[in-house]
């Protein structure tokens, strides 16, 4: 009979303990934070003029610069002067001799009237500005670079060969 008395006491103890469990609550909150900086990324396609035949007229071409900036981030796109170190007249160097040059220029519009440079008033160049819409590929903003090799007296005296220049694209935001 000892066993019969102990069993109901054990059940009574468990029932009493569960009756008091979970009768009160306590809560708190915590902050979740993040910072999204204004940022941009840029890429550019080569500008290949193709073949320039001296004396047969100017040659034009274009290239695209793709800019992604975080939403509402204002940006400005500037282009360097390249190897010429002057915006007055950019030139490509002959890849074999590097001393023979071919003049060309880069512009902000297809009208070829505004030289694309660093936007400095001292050199009279322009930049292109915009506002980012996001970093996704679908949000990319494409800016077109227009170029021209003029059929000038200097270029008409060009030495046959391949010519090249390297332009640095700078996006400020």
C-alpha cells in the first residue's frame, strides 16, 4: 500500500507545478540597424574608330559608359585627357613607334560641340551628370561617348599603323 499512497502524491505535485508555470510574461525590444552608403560603380566599352583613311573625311565613333549608383545618389562622369595630357587636342600614339600621333576628340553629344573632360573652366570641357536609381543591372545608366578623328592636315600626314590611347573614366559622387 505504500505504493498506492505515493503515486497520487507524485501526480498532485506535478499538477501543482504546472498550474503555476507561464502565468507571467516579460518583453523587451531591440533595434535592427544598417547603413547604406552612397556608392557607384562604373564600366566602359572600348571606342574603336575603325579605319581612318587620310584625306577621305573625318571618322566618328562612339562608346558607352555604364554607371550604377545607389538610389538618389547624384554623380558626375569625367574623362581624362589620355596620353596627350591636354583636352585641347587628344591624340593616340602609334603602337609601334609611340612617337607618331593621330589627333581625335571625345564629346558629350552627337553634335560634337562639347568636349568631354574634367569640367574645369580653365580647360573649357564638360562632364555628364546624373542620379542613380539603384545598383541592380536593370538600374544601370548608360552615357554615350561620341568621338571623332578629324581629317586635318596633321592627321593627313599620319604614318600607317595602329594607334591607341587610354582614357580614365572618373565617377564622382
